[in-house]
């Protein structure tokens, strides 16, 4: 190899490492911000912001405030997708990171209902909406930056990096809550301690901003610009020619997102709820620790899912993940309901196997399903719509199902139903592994 070739290879590898670092750090911070709200929605918001509704109804309303942000993710996806397809992936990644950080930090200083009355829950919901808008544009940009920089045979591996930002964000969010609830008394936590994880977002955003600023623009987008091929109306083209792919992308994601939000928000609330209120009555710190440790399984199996998809294909990896998730959806509740913290951890960890295998290949699959000129819009909107029907109201639905039946395994039946829907949807996609990402038309169709 010549010196010039060696220098070129070394430069490419350095840039690839920057891209992977930029996507995983950025998405970790974004989803930490997004998930810390989910943790607080289960732990304190019902008491501090929705108290007039009563304890039970207040918790349902708190879960609803978690879900309402998902309704604005498609709007964020449309705006960021349109601008990302016209102006570039990098700009949108930096902008969404800043918006998410500002919203999260403001929640950390927001007065409670007891202090400013009805304005408190209204402002809380508005800030959650801003989080949802930001999240709607974040994932698509991170997915494309990683996959479009990837060598052809490693798209699944590269695409898994923005995916592992989700379990990493979950680990950070849950771990921070665990530390705070361990160090502080329950009174201190409810009075001011819960605000600390939100305010920490300021520091994380600064770190993420400077890392993302060093990443170069996607080579696929650069090529489109050089060919003057960037679309002037990507949303119009997307829905006139690729509606089926958008619908399939949404349906593929609903099961993973629904199950993921049970792990993120519902399980710990259910486990720490008093027995007389229908919970397990476990102490909050060990439950949060067990949930954090189980999330490492989600991290590992997500990364492995991306790698596996480079070997056996995106569709096959998804299918394996969803079969495992469906088979475990009901049995895990019998382990959780033992009230034993070790069994609780084991049930969640086993669930992360199917959860990770059906999440790791997603960035690569979605990127390969859409042509370059509408790719940002396609992957972002498909992802955002899937999140609405998946995780948006999953904790609230789980609470309502449990309240109506009194049997926790019926929550598993709900997850099983959505898993079957997603399994069918991904099976309708023709395997896209290896398609040319720079082409304007991608021949990925349903059989």
C-alpha cells in the first residue's frame, strides 16, 4: 500500500470513529433527557404537578403527559426531515440536541402546582412537547450519519451505534435516579432531589455539542449536493412514491417501542407501588439498580443485533428478535410478581434479548428502505409514527389494562399483540441489505 493510500485509509478511519462517537454520544444525551422525564413521570410528577386529579388519576395523567410528546414527534420528524434532506444531516443533529437540552434544563427549574397552580402542569406539558419535537428529528439524523458513513458490509454495525444511545440514555437516567434516591431521603427527593438529573443535562449538552460539531457531513448528502440532486420538496415526494415504506417502517417499530417503554418507565413504578395500590411494594433504590443493570442487556443485544444483521440480514434479525420478545411477553410477569428483586432483574434482562435484536438493525434497515433524496424524511417520520402507536401511551395502557383485569400477565398479552403486528410488518419487507445508498431510487418493495 502506498503512503498516500495509507494516509487516506487512516483519515477515513479517524472520521469513522468521529462519526460513531458523535452519534452514540449525541443520542445517549438526547435519550437521557427524554427518559429522565419518563422516570420522573412514574416517581414524582403525579404528586407535584397533577395532584388535584387524585393519586390514581394523577398517575394516569402523568403517564399521559409522557405520551403526549409522542404526538409531536412526527411534526419534529417532518420539519427536521425536510430540512435535513435539503440542508444536511449535521445541522439538524446539532439543532435537535440543543432544543432537547434547553427543554430538559427548564423542567429542572419549573415550579410545582403548589407554587404556581395550573400554570405548572401546563408549562410542564409544553416543555415535554418541545422534547418530543426534538426527539422526532434526532433519531433520523443520527441513523443516517452513521449508516451513510459506513462501509457497505458494516451498515448494521455502524447503524447500531445510534441505537445503543437509547439503552445508554436509559442507563444514565435510571442510574442517576438510583444514586439520588439512595443518597437522599424520600422527602428530600420529592422536594428538590428529582431536579438534579434534569439540571445535569446542561453539562451533557455542552459535551455533546462540541463532539457533534467535529463530525463531517454525510458523504451521501455531499454527493447529492454535488449532483445538485437534493430534493426541493422531499415530503411531497415521500408520500407520493413511498407511502407504503413509511407505513411499514411505523408498524415495524411499534412492538419494540412499546416493550421498551415498559422497561424505561413502567416496570420500576409497578415494582415500587405499594401492595395495597396493586404494586409489589419494593424499595425504590434496589428496583432502580436492578433496572439499570438489566439495561446493559439491552445495550449488548442491540449492538449484537446490528452486527448479526450484517451477516444474516436485517429482516431475519428482526424476526428472531420479535419471536423471542413475543414468547417472553407473558411468562416474564410471573417472575416479576414473585416480588424477589433477583427474579425481577432476571425477567427484565431476558426481555432485553428480543428487545435488542429487534432494535439493533433498525437504523440500517430504515436507511436502506428509502432513496437518498427523501431518506431523512422517510426514516424520521416512519420512526415517529411508530413511536406514537408503540411507546407513547404504553405505560398508561399497561396501567389501564392492569386496573381493568387485576392480572399483570394481561399487560404481556398486550405486548404480544403488538409484537405479532410488528413481526408481520417486517416480514413484508424485501431484504434490503447491501443496496446502493447513493441512488435516487431504491428498489425495496413489499413482495
